C-alpha cells in the first residue's frame, strides 16, 4: 500500500478509481494551448499542450510525444 492512500481505497473500493486518483495525483499536469516546435523542444515533464490536430505530452525534460485528434 502506498503511504497516504489507505483512506482513498477504503472509500472507493474500486481498483480503477484508486489507480486513476494516484495517476492524477502524481502527474499534476500543466495544460496549455500551443505546440512544441519539435520532439526535442524545451519542455517540463508532465506539461500537456494542444492544437486542433494533436495533443502533445512532455514525458521527460525536453522530450515530447504527440497523439492525433480525430472526429468520431
């Protein structure tokens, strides 16, 4: 058990919710409109940027990944 999460698991009784809360708590992302200029552009881990075509996630200092956005 991760320290400090006992209360959450007792309240939720759901592993999925438990893991989601831990991910959100650990990331605390900063979300901004705009795009990095390249996959190695300046960036701080856990920053999320977006435009009309992609969502960009900084996974480590100056390291970006992107995900395409499409209609469904």
